[in-house]
C-alpha cells in the first residue's frame, strides 16, 4: 500500500480561529521565548545538514504506521491521555513505536512502545511479563484506531493485532487535549503505561473529545470490531501484521490535526 502524503506543516501566520476551523488543537498556553528548552531551537533549525558519502539510512525512516490510543499510567490509572503512535514493523513478531501527544509538527515526543506477538510474549520470563499490557480490549472496544486508513484496511490491521502485547514508557507528561495540565519539560522518572481492559476504566471524555476532533463514530467502530474479531481462549494465535498493511500516514483532511505545546 502506497503511503498517502503526510500532513502539511501549519502556516506560521494561521490565527487561532483558523487553526480551530481546520481541526488543529490550539494549546491552552503557548510557550514564551524564555521557556526552558526554547533557546537553542532557532540555531538548530538553521544548521545545514552535512552531506554524507555514501548516504545512510536514517533510523527514523519507516516509522510511518499511524495509530491512536489511550494510555493510563499503570501505578496511577487516573492519569490518562491520548497517545499518537508512529510505528515500524521489525518482523512478524515485533513492532517498535515512537509516541507523540499529537499528529502535527507541533507535537511533542512523549515516549516509546514495543509491541510483540503472543508467541513472542510467551517466551518472556514471568517477571518481565508484568511490564507488558494486553491489547484486546483496546481493539474490540474501538479505543485503538488507525486514522487515515479505509475501514476495511483498519479492520484487517486490528485483526492482526489481536492477542498482541505492548510495553510502553512515557517520559513526558504533557497533559490532555480536553483538560490540559502536564509539565513544561520531561520531569521525573519514566512512567510505565498500561491499557484499559474493561468498560468503565477510561474517562469517557477522552473518547468523546477525540471523536469530535477526528470525526469518529465510536459506537459504530466498536460494533464493527466485535463482529469481525471475537477472540477466545481457544482462538488461533495470530502473527504480526505485514508491512504493506501498516504503512500509511494520517490524512489531515480526513483525520484531523492534533497539536500540543508545552504549557
């Protein structure tokens, strides 16, 4: 599957009203020029890229699978946020993802996630397994989505992710799109994140806010997922999704824009 063009870089002159009209999330507080971490920004952006011979493949190349889900902290389940995953398929049993708090050029890098198949998870030591969360409820409830993919392609992708597990660390809590909060910089220890595994665990405002901005129908998605995939204890173990299924970029015209900045 050929990846559609990625979202255009927001115009610097766009007003708050224009940003909202285009589905972009306007931050509650915009960092000032004196905000920590801003001082070296302009110099870094102006630095010319050094030519290398021979050319090398950059590590970030291939992180073009786009998923959006919700993450609660394992030890503080009331700390919940929306997470935008940009993932790369390593092989049939492993995917690695970088996590952002939005899907625009203003988004902040907030963590990482590794996704493994059930067969690989079964080989892990018992103590190690306590770091890995299951994905089945996220998939069947419609919490995990792939914006920009046609419904049939998203359905196929989610079927492949059934019975997988994730190990997720957040290094920067930037807050939520609907309520704000968060820290101006990555502070403290990394936090082990978890998944929701039954109805009533997640704040319903998370899903309703995302649905409003991205133009989703959560009830229809949930029903479609439950009809297509009904895993059980005796279900056949599934292998990892193929690269051709996953690779895509969010279409800003159909997926909406999510922008966050340091508060």
